[in-house]
């Protein structure tokens, strides 16, 4: 009799190319679908071009434009033109600016149960709401998947999140994931897939499930996934894709590496307090706190059902004049549904600002709050300065909570909110927007790729032999995010296809002198604490430091995607054996790394100027070490 498997193991087994399914072992997966967004896509497609094949080898690859949609100069529109032409040449579906946010659009139009998906955005696991095994990755990993190469990763542990009961009152799907973050912290999911099971699953619609899987990224999880069941069938049918439904679930006696229990009926409205998604507080404990801005949208909470609930709360009312309310529908399909059902009027009449169907304020592109402003945002991240205002105090909340905060001008006890609106359901007839997508020609050989002057050719990095000498150019603490390393915002993100230009902004929000210092040093090392590199998948947080001469990061622990990006661009990720040694090392200390002595998974001693030794280790495979020694993954890849 075949061994009982959980859903994650079933999908991995169906796509396994190399390796064994033992937690921690390196495995290679065949990838069915890929997605990119424009902030990471230009670099991913420059890398794909460098690989040198005539067409993508996936079942489906989609290029979305949703981040850099603010066109204040030539850079962003030039990048969009490049993305459109590269899609036509290589067989990629193109989603123009304003069509919507990649994860909402992919859920509506392309995500399928049982398929593997990797995307150059950390919130790609949103598609786990329909039963896809969806994983965020760096752009180079996505480029290789489009070329038909297996996606390499450590076999994750699988955590059973058993849901019982049903949400009641004003509690929402956002409160489920905020509760889980409060339990497990922002590094509690590293190396794991969160698989949702139990009788409570059936009570959650696909949009609710997608909110939960989206923010699984904040746990550091490799992926989050729900079974494909009656709710999935209903969603796909109403999206006009009934043929994409396949029932999928864990075997009845499947084993899991860990288990977590959540009683949905016990949950209440929650918030993540500044400046980390796991700082869980109850809304009733914030009662009376002034709210200067509320924002509803992002890839977490911009669905039709989210905005219908918002419209019903605001109907016939006016927001507090001292509070700004921003609303960004997740897709033009969502906007068409709201319009068709007369749900746009309550939002407009209440005083809300309707923004473009794009990421916008979530990444600091427009919609920045006032100085020291308190914000109630339905987004997935509240890192310091990410909103575009460095001293803003951002609370992550549900759409229902954000709407109430906008009406009252402050957080209030949910006990005073009255009767919650009935759970929104998708209508049986949902308007399609598939005609907006640009599908590629059968043969793209004659398509000309158009490049603007801001698109700079890829740099090839050299490898190393012998020893690496340098100084600690920067010492940082725990939970350093990729926003700390490579800030977002309109001005900086417009430089994503120009590594020399964007490198001028590395760590500027942490230490404005970092770039000039590491240049004066001629390169060097970064010393960090726990969970270094958490957050966005942006490979620029590895690529730009490598351009500046960073050769190694020495940390207590690393986030999954950033670790992979460091390897891809030839930066050594080293782990302190004795974490107390972090305290003994100072910025400016000169070190020697005996790089030629490094062996996969084995400790070595770093030599500190003055005679001290610091033990470090690594969790590299032999292949990863070879990649770093050669100067990065592109130097090792030649496909025909």
C-alpha cells in the first residue's frame, strides 16, 4: 500500500526531478508556471536573454506590470515597453500597467490546483488559495525555470495548520494570518510549507484563503496551501474556468512535521503593530488611538469580496475629515464588478480616493502618510519607512477594521461597530478581462526587443580563489529586511534595470554613509543578526551589494529567498557558530576568510586582525558552493 501523503508531498512527488523528499535535502522541481512583476521582471528577463534559448519552456509564463506604474519620466514606461516586447519574443503572456496586481490577477485567471508556480515576488504563495504549490523566488531562479531548468530548494517541512470552527462577528481571514504570525513569528515558517486542513477550511472562500496564503510569506514560509475542494470549484467556475478544477487534498492518515491548531470561532479583529508583521495586538486594545490614514488594497486584501464588505460598511456614511482613505482594487475585474453592482458609489460618496489597480502605497509609490502618521493598512508589511514616510506608524489590519477606522478617525472597540455585513460571495456571472492580456504570437522570432537607455547590460562577477580579505563594512541587527537593504519607493524602484544606478541606494535608510564607505574600503562584508534578508524577494538586495563589492554576509540566521539570491550572485552566506561572537565583532574590523578551505556544511575559522578567530559554518550544498566560487549562477549556466 502506498504511503499516505499530505497535499504538499503529493504535488512535490508529481514534480520531483532530482533529490529525495526528506526535510532539508536539496530537491529539484519541474515548474509548470512562472510569474514576474515589473520591479523584478526587467532583471529576470535580461537574465533569461543571457541564458540563450528561443522560447520559454513552461506551460505558462506571465509578465505583470503592477509595481512601477507611476510614469513620471521615461524609465518606467521604457521598462514596460521592454517587458511587452520581450514577452512577445519569448512566448510570455503580458499584463499591461493598470490591469491589476499580479497575485490577484493570477488567482483570477491562471492559477490551477496541483500546479507548481514560482514567481519573482515573495507573495507568489497567494495562489496556494486554489491549491497551487506556489513559491516566491529571485528573478534568476525564475529565469532558469522559464528555460526549463528544475527549481532547486531544500525539501521543506510541512506544518499542518488545523482549522476548526468558523469566523464570527467582525473577525476575518486577515485575523487568521495575523493570529498565526503572533504564534509563530516572522521566522517561524522558514524552511516550511504551511498546509491548512480541518473542518474550518470549508468555511473559507478562495479570496479568504488567498489572504491567508499571501501573508504566509511574512512567516518566512516556503509556501502556504489549501486543499482544492468545493470552494475551489465554485471560485474557478465563477471565474469562467471550470475546466481547471481538480479535487486535491491530503490523504486521510497523512503525517506532518509539525501541527498548529486554530479555532476560527475564537478569533477577534487584530492588528500587526509597527514595525513588524508579527507584533500582534487586539483592535480593542487600540481603542481611541487616532488614525490619520486608512488604506485598503494590496495583493492581500484587494479582492471583490474585500471591497464589497468595505462598501457596505461605508454606505450612506462619510469618513472622518481628518482621516484619508485610499482604496486600490486588485484588478480591473474587481473594479468592473464593483461598478456593475453599484458598489463604487458608496466608496466615492464616503470620501475615499480610488487608486489605480496596482501595488501603489504598499511599496511607497504614492499614498504616503503624514509625518508620524498612524495608518491602518490592509497590506502585508509594515516595515519602517516602507510606506514612504520614515516615521509613520503602520498597523496591518483587515478591510473591515480599516473602514471602521476611516469612519471614526481612530481605532475603536469592535464591540461598538454594530452588525457586521454578511460574508460577500462572488456573483455567478463575473466579467472577464482576459482580452486585456497580450498573448504572444506562436513564433516570436521577428519580434524586435525595444530597450530604453535606463536598461543596463548585466554585469558578470568574478569568482574567488584562496582567501578573501576585507573589513566589516556594516553591522546590523535582527530582522533586517530587503527593504532595509534595497529600499522601495518611486524614485529608487525606477532604477531596477540599472544596477550601477540603484546601487547608490543600498542601505541608505540604515546608514547613509554605507555606499561611500564600502567603495573606500574596496569591498567588504556585512555582519547581521537573526533572520537577515526577510521580506521581499527582490534580488537587487543581493545584486546591488555584490556590485559594490560585498563578498560575504556573516549572520546568525538567514531568510530563505535572500539566501538563495546571495548564492545566485556569488556572495558567501556564512553563519556564526557561536552567536555570542556577533557582540565581539565590530564594524570596521578586518577579517580574512580562508575561502578555499570552505566545505559544504563544515565550520571554518575567520581570522580577525589582531589574532582572534571566529568560527562560522554554512548550509551550502556542493553545487551552491561551486556557484559562489564561480562568481554566481549565470557564470555556470549555458543552455542550448
